C-alpha cells in the first residue's frame, strides 16, 4: 500500500499509470496470477475540483457552490486521464461541485451519472463561516466549546460515522462495477478518513497533512470483496494553486476552506 510517507507528492501521469499497473500486478500475484479471473475491481475515489468561493467560506454541505473555471479544467483533465480505463460506473456526492466534477468523466465513458448521499462532505459546525489562517476564529470564546475534542471530533460529524458511510459507498460501487472500474467523486475529509481506516491509521490527524489534493484520485483495488491495495495520484496537479497542495504551508488570507 502507498502511504503519505512514501507516495510521490507531485505524481506525473506516467508515474500514476505505472503505480496503478503495479497495484494490479501485485493483486493478481496474490491470487496466483490467473488473469482470466474476474474478481478484481478498482474503485477510484476522487476529490472534486476547485470551487468558486471568493469569500473563503467553509461551505461544507451548503448549496450553491459550483466549480470555478479552473475547477472545470481540473475535471476535464481527470476525465481525459481516465478515458482509457475500463470505467463502467460513475457516482458523485449530491453537492454541485462533485456533480460537476463527475459529469465529464461519465460523459467520456457514455455513462449515466449516479448520486450517492453517502459521499457527502462531513458535517461541520463552522459551515458558512471563514476559518482560515489569521482570521482569529480560534481566539473567539464562542468557538472554544467546539474545539475540546479533536479525536471525535467535537466540531462535526464523528470520524467513525464517516468511515461507515464511505466504506458503504465504496462497497456498493465495487458491486456495481465488479470486474471493472468505478469512479466516485466526494470531498477531502471523508476521502482521507476512509483511506486512513483502510490503511489502519488513527482517524484523528493534522488537516494540513492530508494527502488529498483537489481533483486527486485515491484508488482502492478489490480482490473479490477484500481491498488489497490503495494508490494515490494527482492527474491535475499542475492546475492546483500552490497554497492548496498537500503539505503546503498556511498563507494568511488564503484559507484552505476554499478547496475543501
């Protein structure tokens, strides 16, 4: 399995393809190398593209937040990247930014776009507010009660609940695309949490260290009903603003909520 420590930070399309092929090869070797069997299924969990959000609001589950022009370019880039894959099922969160990211992928494969509410963004009490570097949110007494427990967390949807619904969405897509590939478009935190659970990491974490850049692909390979590998790639990384890339240092006035 790839991990945040050993995965390439800026994977090129060629490197991503090689990593994907390696994952498939390893999975085939695990089952005895019989490539004629039809029990290998791949589910790509994609984060949506950049959102038009000039005020830097933590938009969460709010309606009305659409992809920016750059976000649409990201969606088109990933659709092109996946055009030669054996995609038979495309699903998205109900939120506009996820639907708009998934649409070109479904179109290039001639598929109808399905919707799964289990792919929604995590609930957050700070939804609709700005919560970036230098805005003073952490110093406001009215917010302190929401920050007492980072392990659950106290400011939003429990991590365990996110794992349950996201794993359910992954497994449903695996069934729908069995023997082929599926693409699910979701949001940064739920994607990172379910990956952390699959890779047996603790669920509480430093948000700045999530490896889940805009328009990235976190790829789960199933052998039968069991996940045998997890991969990560960034087909549109050259389009992602530097302050929104994984591991970027916070910049005052540029909240990461912009691309949540």
